[in-house]
C-alpha cells in the first residue's frame, strides 16, 4: 500500500459508499448528544487542475437516516423533520473550493425539504492511497455546522427546566473515500 499527499489526479472520482460515512450530531435535552448517519447516498468529486477548479455533488437518500433508535428515526423522517415522503433526497452541490492554511473550505448549496441554503464545509485531503488490489483511493474528511431552522426543521419542545428538547445546531461529519472512474 502506498500513500501520496498530493492532490488527486484530475478527473471524475466516484464516492465509495461502502467506505464513506455521512454523519451528524445534535444536542438532546440541552446537554446530551445524539448521533446519526445516512446509509444510502451517491456522489462524485470532479478534480480540476487546481483545487479551486474542483467540485463535489452528493445526493443522500433521506429515508436512510439511522440513529440506532427506530422510534426516533420514524419521527426524524416524519413531517416534523425531514418529511422523507415528500422530500426523499438531500442534495449538496459545491459552488467554490478554497485552499486554507490547514486544508480547504468547500462552499455549496445544501437542499433539505426543498429549501436550498448556502453552507461551508471545512475539508481535509488525506492523500491518495493505493489499496492492495492496485486501486487508487482519494481520502477526504469534512465537517461543518448548520442551523436546522434554516431548512424549516423547527419542531421542538420546551423543557420544564428551560432549554429545548432538540438543539438547533447540527454538526456534520464526513469521512469519504473516492475512486477514479
């Protein structure tokens, strides 16, 4: 297995769902954290001659949401939150890629429940690794935060002690592998 830290070669890199995770974390009962993930998605990274010439598109099956608790998952998929019956896909399309001192910022449009809003993800390129079968894999990590209310995800309950049942801020965590082709 070999690793390179240079940017991947130009071309179309398919995101490998079997080796990629798209996860989220949100506060529950003010102090606790609930984690979840999406199990079904597809995406492509178009690598340009320079990072700024690159782009990313990802489409997520909203019904593939999994927090490990079936009742909670049903509620999150309902009209109170994602409304997967009417909005089956969550989409991200980048609009710009900028190099930073420690990685990249990827600006893009995130569509949830038919609402499209701009977001910025902090991305890190982990290098290109050749697996034991001779396939080059580009490794990316990303994170960002959104206010779920910006997409109409406003359902909540006030706690007797103050505060809200579900936090407004959603942290996004991405670990991705992509293969050219």
